[in-house]
C-alpha cells in the first residue's frame, strides 16, 4: 500500500517542508536512502509521532497512475491489498477509509492489514524486498528511493510499467 | 479470533439479555444455529448496529482456557492471529488493543486483520469451515454452536483439546 498505492514519502516531504522548514525533494532520497535518514537528528523522533497521529494516513496522495491501472488489474485478477499496517494502531481505520474512497471496487474481503506478509498469492507488487524473502510467486519490485540498490528482481518503475507487465 | 480466542457469542447473549429482555443461553444455540437466527425479526437488525459500535470488541471475554494454552503454543510454534475483521471498520483498533491486553507476547508482526483468510500457514484453528476450503494445511475445527453439523474435520472442543492436539 505505502509507496505503491499511496505516496507516503510525498506526504512526509510535505509535512517536514511545511512544519520544520526543510527543503526536501524526492530527488534527495536517491539512491537507496530511507526518508528518516534525511532527517536531522534533532527532529528524527518526530517521524513516529506524525505516523501515529489519527488522520495521518487518511489524506495521502494516490501514487500516479494507480487510479487508472488498478481497475483493469481488478478486472483480470483477484486483487488483494496487503498493508503492513499493524505497527500503527491509529492507521487501521484511516487506511481502510482511504482504500474505500480511492479503490471502492476492492471488497473488504480482499483487504489485509498485517505485519509479516504471509499471504498465499501468485504475484506480489511491493517496494520492500523483505516481503519477497519467503514468497515463492512472481515478485514485482515497485521502484522507491530506498530500494534502488536491488537488481535481482523484476522491477516496475511506474504503474504504467505494472500495466505493461501484467495486462 | 472470534469464537476461538474471544467469546463473541457470550457477549451477544449478555447484550440481548440485558437490553432486550431475552433469556438466551449458549445451549439454545445447539445444534448448528447461528446467533442471529435466535433473534426475533423485530430486533434482528440491531445486531450489526452493536457490532459496529466503537468499543464492542474491546471488552469481549477471553475463551476459557486460551490464556493458559496460548503462551505454550507460542513457545513451540510461530503463532499468528488472523481475524476476518475488515467488514467492521470500528472493530480494528478495538481488536488490536484487546489482543495486546490479553496476548501481549504476540507481536504486531504476527497479527492479521483480513477478509478472506489467504494465509500461508501450516496449521489453522478456526470455527468457520469456509476458511478451510482453500487451505491445504492441518485444519482444527474449534467447536462453536454454528459448526456442530460438520464431521469431516479434526475437531477441538476446548483449548485443553487444542493443547492435547498440538503440544
């Protein structure tokens, strides 16, 4: 969900530039950096506070291209949305409302909030290689600044490339 | 989670007996009845209202024996708690808090809220046979009034029987 359907880094950048007078851009994350590594030590602790705030996950921008490609994927495949959301209690209802707003054709039966992604599926689109470790199916690594160093997976840079790979 | 770790029917019975002057007992559910089938038509609609109320899932009694057996299971196995919670948005935070209170040794990484239980596990303990249909592993049907008619699965009537089967 985050960094594949939801532009969570985009929201981090907007918050810090607004509240902490930083001038982050997505380019500064290249290559291989996590967002929190950009933060000066004196404000790094604030990241978890923002994530834990009710509402944080409710208004995150949708990743470019996802709104166009997802309905076509859902026509061809049995699409599940799987988010490692369980670390943040207040994210759960926000994430569910966000999904219902932007992807209303994905039934509640096909939404999974978890920690470890031990799901029995054929294809996984994810930005975190750790989620591929115990997964035997086809792996599509969705490009995100933090995963640029990995070259052992089929990579999709955009939702248009997801469409080209799967439709 | 419901009817295996959490005595959700017990809470339904308590609510209806208190608020609607009914005199339900768990015995009246035998054999093969769903709780909602007990409800007279004029109050049947209230069931979803109670389930959707914030707080409903926060104070459900723990099933007898679960507090004693679960720590031993968690020592021997990599235990995941998988709940088909996604139909009820307000249940998510309540269920997570409830699990953290009663089963604090189960990490957030091992908690899954979903619709369809498409989990990649070896053993499943569940009260709903529908969750066994696409599952290849060992199936333990935890006895609940609604599942009394099924005899094609390994049955566990109590948490003591779960212990006997798995420890």
